[in-house]
C-alpha cells in the first residue's frame, strides 16, 4: 500500500510523526504537493533465538537457551513483541508498516519465518533476504521487504575477514554484510545491512575491527557506484560506533552536511540527532547512536519524480522504554539475569521516510 499525502508545510509532517520526544531530521520539499510515502527501517532484535540447540553454533549461550523454564512461551512473546514494533514503525505517516526492514541479532531463517508470520505482519506479505553468517554467537543480518512494494533482483552476502594481530590463524568470526538490490515501487534501490563488530575488550582495542567493517562497506558501495555513479544506496545497521567515530567519518566517508556533496559522496543524517544528545541505546548513563541509516547523494536530489529522502528518525515510543527505576527511559530490553522480561530490545529502531511526488 502506498499512501498519498499533501505537504502544506514541512512542520506539518514533522509534527505528526513525533513520539514523546521528537527524534527526526528532514530534507526540504516544496509545499502543497502530493507524495507517496514509504518507510525504510532498521531494528536490532536483541538475541531473537529459537528454542532448539544448534550443535554447530554457540546458541546454548543465548539468553533463551539459558532459561530453565518457559522457553517456548518466552519465544512466542518475543516474536509478538518484535512484530508489534516493526508493524508500527512509520505507520502514523506512511499508513503502512515499513516497505523495507533491515534486521540484526537473529539466529536463523526459521526465526525470520516465524516473525513474518506473526499477526500484524503476515498480511504484509514480507519476503526474506538472509544468509547464515560465520559469527561465533550464531547471529545474522537480514532484510525483510514487502513483496507488493519491492521486487527483489539480487541478494548477496559479503564476507568480513578480520584477523587478530594480522595472524591468519586467529580469524575473528563476525557477521557478513548483506547487499540487496531491487525495484522499490519501480525505483532501483540498493540496501546494505550491517552489524559491525562489538566493542568487547574496549572501544580503542576493538576499533580496528569496525574500521575493517567500514572498509568492506565502502568497497561494496564503490562497486555499485562504479557501475552506476547515480545509484540510490542506503547502508544501515548497528555499527557499534557513533556517527562521529572514524569508522564512519573517515573510512566510510559519511558526511553530515548535504551542501556541496559530490555525486558519489555519502550523507549521514544521524549526525544531527547525535549532536542533540539523542541515541538508540544507553550505557552507563550515556547515550550512543550505533543504529544508523546512511545514504548516497542521489537520494537527496530535489527531483521528486522518483523516491528521495525526506526524514530520518528514531522510533522511541514510550512503550519501548523502561517506565521506572534506575534505567528509566532506557530501551526496555528483552533479557535480564532473571530471564525474559517481556520487553523489546536494548536498541530503539531507526527509520527514514522516502517520498515521491504524484500527479
């Protein structure tokens, strides 16, 4: 379903999609015109594992497998909670769940199939793009797409090769990067889904791993732009780095100002949110914005005869945050030392609106 909206003032659309705290940035569009609106989202699902032991993975260390009782009940509740969030991202403006959803921290294709068959999502007819990654924890990245809105052309996984101290005997097994290309309501689009290596061992000590991930991401983007300099690309994911870190600004080369961008430059609209102190996850009384949506310049052009960037936001509705206690306002995570909390994730989702003018 595509939604036609009339934009009288930029403020009208901005005001209609805020939560308890507005977390959006926008591009400029003309007034009094009608647009189709589609949402592209990303969500870290915080350890969406099934209840079966996979002997080829370390899934027995997952929170659900560490539970002694009620695993199946927890799994079904977790699926329902994830489906509720996904179905609602951007829906207040687009009047539809996201056309495209990048995901990370899920165990396998089975849990993705269980997810898209949940009430609230099943009628959206989501397709799945997914490959098993070599990650030691057994977690992958994936992309969901509404088949009525996105026609899949290709999906490829790109292996991230990292070696500790450059020792070929000491490979760091982590997530691949997923590239999906297709027609989004007739427009060719490229989506890259990421889950860069964590900060385990400390930010500085692990920094080279994320810089390696950024280099791979840049290589994928370069290959797309070598074929088509005007390729529309959105690279999204949990980068385990903020918009200001060198992996994003230097290696990937994402810029935070739209003015004076060259054809092949990348724009990071998350920087403005980060400067406002808004984040997607909290740790030790500080906010990070690890979950990011970065795009190529052609998505910023003001010819709205095809889909262009309108707004980026953080989906931080009140029900996704802890209501009380020491962690009030932090994302209401699913797992604690006591097992399943009936929460959601330790990350808030992020999204962009893409709009196209209609006659």
